[in-house]
């Protein structure tokens, strides 16, 4: 996969099909901690792909956890290995305190809930930086 940095907006593929065109990428602490908090809704084309910090990559359980405290809508969450392969996915519901992967993961994808059925274990996701949009702010998703 190409060199990607915080703030890049990605196009996300599953197989040869586009899954979403407005996926915000983050790997530093503040954007990762915020995730999708504060959003009132999420379109089918939007999401956030978070790279876990080095010490948490390849881990499972609490070290891969997310929370839904303060969220206003459910989302599909998929944990991916270093190759973009889905190792675990779940429908995360608002105000739940804890969701985590039961298998080692390196990335967490938060995306519209309608995509959950496509994010089955073993599905491989690929991504690329959108040519028209680099380094956008998280609020501009």
C-alpha cells in the first residue's frame, strides 16, 4: 500500500469494488481518540481508518478496543490485519462502553452500519489516497 499520513482522505476498496470514497486516515493520538465523535450522521461513502500505535499493532482484546460513548448512531467496525484482511467485525451501538477484536489487528475501520455485511472475516480491503484531496481535517469528512 502507498505511503499514507495523518489527514489523508482515502478511497476504500473491497475486492475490485469501491466501498467508500471519503475515508479519513489517522494514526496519531488525538484524531484516533476522537474517531467519529461529534458527528450527527455518517453517509454510506464516509468512514475513518485508524492505524493502531506500534505497541498495540498485532494485539487483540482491550488493546484494540473502541468505545461508543457519546455516539449518536450505530456504525460497522472492522479490525484489519497489516495486509488489510478483516479479522473481526461488529455492529457497534451508541453509548456502549467497549468493543474489541478477539484476534490480532493493526487497523480499525469505522464506517456506515450498512456495510457490516460486506466486512466479513477474510474479506480483504485496499485503500489509496484520493488524488483530489490530501490532508483534510477530520471535521471535513
